[in-house]
């Protein structure tokens, strides 16, 4: 007998737009939760019109909105706010990424909504969190990456800081929203009255949490970690190296045993047995020399040969993939990370698979994403039991 998906039976109300909260909603939807996405009537989530388009929809939309239901509600109108309050009685979780104070202005803040549904869990994602002197400032993921310390470290030391080529700040915050919500669900299950709570996720804090040991390094030693290009300070050897065919390969031989294997594989047994390179501290002091040794070796062979030899020596190694390389890769295919879905016009398209993999109750991709307001009738008539007259009146007022 096939087991249910792990989140079946949970109902999530997604009030956010663009990236952070909808990314969290996507994860909930992939693992079985019923995710009802609230969008502005007529326009919808701005992401529907971002980046490359197919027909009248953003291609990104078919990744971000998969498995969700869409309803249209104008939360700026009191009638729309009442619709949301009616939904609050029916849901377990709300995820949102409005600027702090916006939902309170509409009477939809956690304090008031939790009186309607004491078991409600609300995950709020914002630039700077719900408290503190910056709470009211608008904050996009790019700014969170800057304030959180990531941008300062990204790039080469002789050039201005650069960004990672995706919305990494928003995505990490969305993941923390999922993690925090699952913690809150477990806490609700353990609470004698099954009470929910408010999950406060700040973009800059989500990024800052990834910054390894840079805070205690600064506090204890006064170290300010700087941009170092393709290397990682204090970890050696770990870098990007050019091959004979002009392609680049990443090699990570920074553990003691792997370093030895690497050196023997490239014909430098003398370095493998040299006591000054026996541990990472010693290797880090001579990182430039070791990079030169390895780089001189990789330049003698094409990338495929470098990878073959180091794979045989069990040294972590890999090419730098473009999306074209990824689509051709057999491992991606075997792991079902290249999923085919059918778009509304019948066209098939590849989208990323599900992460993580659960052995007994895996997530799945049921549909590619809703049209704007596609589930209005199902939710308003079926779930909320609104009469046809009430629905017509709400439409006439522009509330739905």
C-alpha cells in the first residue's frame, strides 16, 4: 500500500509574492500540503512576468508555483480581508513576506489571526525581521546578501564584490521558513492545547547564518575575511584549475588522506610524505605552492583525463557545469532531478526534481502551476461555502 506524502492533511495559505515565501510554499506543496496561493485580482504574483517568458507566463513560474492552487483576493479591501479571515479558520499555516506592519495595517497580523485560529502557525519573511531598528525598511534578497556578509566575500580581491547568479538570499530564507514552520508544527503537536506560534525569518540573518566562522575569527583574532576568488582561505588544496583543453575543473583535496592520494596520483609522492603537508594547517601555509603544483599537472591533460585519474584515486573532483552540461548528465537523470512536465499549451518542459529524497513518503510534482484564480470556485464555494450571490458581490466590489 502506497503511503501518503508526509504533509498530506496540512493546509497552507501563501500570502507572499516573488521569491522567498513562494519558494517555501513550493516545498510544502511538493511534499503533499494543500497550498492555496492568494494573488491580486487581474495581475497576480509579479513573478508570473519575470525573466524568460513562454506564451503569457514566466518560465520560472512553472517551477515556483508547482502543485499550488491559486485564488484571487484583494487584501487591501476590507471585503478581501474578510475572505482571508474566513480562510484562516481552515488552514494550519500562513507564509508571507510583506514588509513588517503591512498585515497589521490590514488587520491580518498574527496576533489577531491567532484569536480566530489558536493553532495557526504563521511564518513571516522580511528583510530585517519583525523587530529592531531596521524592521520597517524594505529588504530584498540582494540587500540581505549584502548586509548578511555574503557579497563582501564573493568575487576576486582586486575587483568589486559580485553576486551569486541566483536569488540565494531569498531561497535560503524560504528554506528557513520551512524549517521553522516544521519546528513549530512539532511544538504544536506537543502542546496540550495544540497552540501555534509565529516564525520570524529575516533575510539578512538567513544569509549571515551561512558565514561559517567569520564572527569568532574576527572577535578572537581580529581577522576580516576578504574576497579570495576561487580559493577558500585556510583550506588547502581546494581550488579551480585549468586543463589542457582550456576547460576548468574543481579539485578538493583538503583532507589529510585525500591529499596523500592526490599527490601520489599526480606523481608527487614526495609531497604526500612531507611532514609539513601532513595536516591542513601546514598545507594552508603553502597553499600557493600546492596550487602551482596541481595546476602544472592539470595543464598537461584534457579535463576528461584529469577527472578520470582523480576519480580513480578517490579525490573529490568535478567540472564546472553549465545548464547544458547538467541536462546531459546521466547522474542527474538517474536521480530524477530532470523532471518533464506538460504546460497548459501541451508543450513539455524540463524542471528541477524534488529535494530531499524520502525513501517511504517522497515528494512529487503533480502539476506545473495554476492559472491566475484557477481555484476560485473550488475554494470559495467548496471550502468556504460562500453562496453564489456572495461570490458575485465580492467580484463586483473587486475583492476577488
